[in-house]
């Protein structure tokens, strides 16, 4: 008779036990398990996989023999996750990519400890129910902390993997990408509980009554309840969440020059952008958008370039939103700036990028980490920051909220632009350094989340692809321009009015998660205070015989 229950399950467990007992094998499995969720993001875009991708990681951590080992499994899994989602940085940052992933992976150590705390052994119904609330809350804290610009920003938030799933986009309009992330973790936790319950039930089918175990079904009931709760929340959002109210259309063109390298690359790129823009004449446009770093000269220093762009604006009958990456003549340093140019020249509307890419546009603590420039393509000189967001008037009453590059990953920035009156969100980007990787598709997908969160359309315009446009509900508008395209494309962009729940209430799922963790800490503190202290050991006098100590007769 197989002591592990079912023969196949028993054989699997017998093979796994030696691997998990080895520190090195267990560590390697943790890294691989943590990397699995990356498959849910573009380019693979296996969005459905996100709902079970954390299950192997959770099952591994719950089996840890100690809390310290669970925290270590959390760290190694976090390292695997960050490395897999950002693997396309390796050609630019080389070994520093692994260093950054290892440092950020530390954020998952408390999460790993909590997984074991709530799911180890055969969880009671109470522990299982708590896990469905605590583990998503702890995951949101990890995402919140690593969303700080200095730690790389909110790239690869778990909820972002659902950018093409309409029900998930509806949820994003209520609580942003944070709500989607939390519900995805709830699903994973519930599935992990069901798998663990099934495994335990199989393993105990032949155990005798002399070795009773807690019922595996105790954790299955909360898991099923969690799955039903997610389904109910999604259905309620789909049914009752207000949809964007139509407010007409606007015609916006995206100019994507394609990959242009070599000597005089900035001049050649500008010439290509000019040629593509001229093709748009007579198409009744409201705005033309060029990508990030589309102009390599300060327009105040190069009035000839400003005049050429103004001539293009007159020719196509619309303002042109360019992006200047150059040293400013009126202020020290290099800025990346969205500049609106009309028929008479620059209109005066200008937005200087506020959140810079760590190592790509500046080196955090350069005095300590400046050596990164010697091992990769880190910034040789820090870019300067802007100090405020700007909503631009693009003519005919169209109000545009610009973002530059990875600022489109920050939900709070698009929310603020919407609150300031932007009708269209525009992200100007350039990912040519990662042209043949997953990065361009990952970046373009973020526009769908920002559109759904704010109820405003979003235009994602790049130099080399992927350029895309998304409607106020997050759905795609027209055909995106891929990484091989050098073209200008016109989009009929639907406008909307009204305020989404996310724009009104902001990151309320994060605040709720903080309350959950605060309540957990308070509960654990009360339990610790109520736990009776161990009774002191009583040491009575040593027994002696009439003739002295047994060990020392006569003494």
C-alpha cells in the first residue's frame, strides 16, 4: 500500500521531497516559480495564466519548514519575477539588472512569511479565510513600494497583465490597476488552497484513525467562497459601474519614423518625420503627435527647426505635439519636454518630464552607483526634472494631457491630468533600445489601463513602435503601428465625459490593504499580550540519601 495515497501522487511527492530538502534546488525552484507570471504580460500575453501563475510559488512557500525559509523563498521568487519581467534590460544594464532584481526581490520576504503563516500544514477555515484577504493586501504593499520612481516605477504590476480583458478594464475604472492586482492574487490564493486541500485529502485517504489530521475540506470552503466573491465583484462591476459617456470624436494622427541610427541620426529622423507628416495634409486633423525625443534640438536655439514644424502645422491644419530631448537655452541641463507647435510656432504650452527612468535618464545616488555607467548603457549625465503637470489647449477646444515615456506606467499621473480637465491623454515614448524584446508591447499595453482607469482615450506615440490608441473604456482604436513600421496613421478617437470611481476616489484598494495589514498587526499584538507567559522552572533541593550524594558517597 502506498503511504502517500494515490500511486501517481505518491511517486510525485517522493521525487519532490529530496529536491525541496536541498537548499540549492529549492532556491532554483523558487526563482523559476516567481518568474512564471511574466508569461501573462506582453509579448506572450497569456492573460488567463495570471490567475494561476502564482500557485506554484505559493505552494512552495507554504511548504517551507520555517518562517525564515519562507521569507527566503519569497525573496528568491521576487528576484525571479523582477528578472523575468525586466529581462530585456540585460543588454543595457548587464549584471546590474540582476543586482536590481535581487534588491527589489527583498520586498517579497514579508509576503513569503505571511504565506507560510496562513497556509502551512492544513489551514483551518479561519486561516484560509484570512489568507484570501491578507495575502492580496501584502502583495499590494509590495507593488506600492516598488512603484516609487526611485525603485523603477510601477512596471509589471500584476493587474497590468489584464490590459486586453474587458471585465478587468471595468474593474480598473473602479479601483485602478490596484483592484485588478488584488483580485488576481485572491484567485491565485484560492486555487492554491484548493490544490493543497486536494493533495492533503489524497495523501490522508489511507491514514489510520490513530493519526488524525485536521480536515482538508476546512480550507476548501473559504477558497470556493473567494472564487465566488471575485466572480460576483466582476459581475457587479460589469453591470453597475458607470460607463464613459460619449462626447464626440477627434481625429489624431501618430507619426512613427521607425529605426534611424548612425551619424546625423537626429537630422535624419527629423527629415523622416517631416515627410510622413506632409502625407497627412487634407485629412481634417485635430492633432498630430510625434514620439519621445522626436526633436533633438532646443527650439529656442534652433528657430529654423521651429519654423519648419510650424510650416508643417499650417500644411496639415493641426497643431503638432513634438518631444524635445536637448539642453535648454533658458535653464541649465538636459530636459525631455513635450512642446506644442501651432501654425505660428510654439504655442507656449510645454511639459517637462517629471519622473525619470532610473539609470536610463539619471543614476540614483550617482556618487555611489556611478560605476553602473561602466558596465552598461546607464545615463552619462542626469536629465533634469519638471516640477508640474500641464494640460495643453490644442485648438478647437481639445485639451491634451501629455506624459513622457514610462510616466504612462504611473496611474496617479493620468488621474491627475484627468482631474485637471484633460480630454485626451498622450504618452510620447521611445523604446528603440529594446526594439526586438517584449518591452515595446509591454509599454503600449499600459495605455489600455490608463484609459480605462480615467475614462479618457489615450494615445501612445513612439519613434519605433509599438504605437497604439485606446478608447475611454480601454478598448483598442484602429490598428497599432508595430516595431517594423515607418508610417503615419490617423485615428478617429472617441471622447468621453464623466468621472470614473478611480478618478474620484483614487487608490482606495491600497488604503484598504493598509487597513487589513494594520488590523492583522493589531490582532497579533493582542494575542501576544494575552498569551500566558511560560511558568518559571522550579528547582527544589537535590535529594540526598542518608549517606550523602549518590555520585559522591559520604559527601
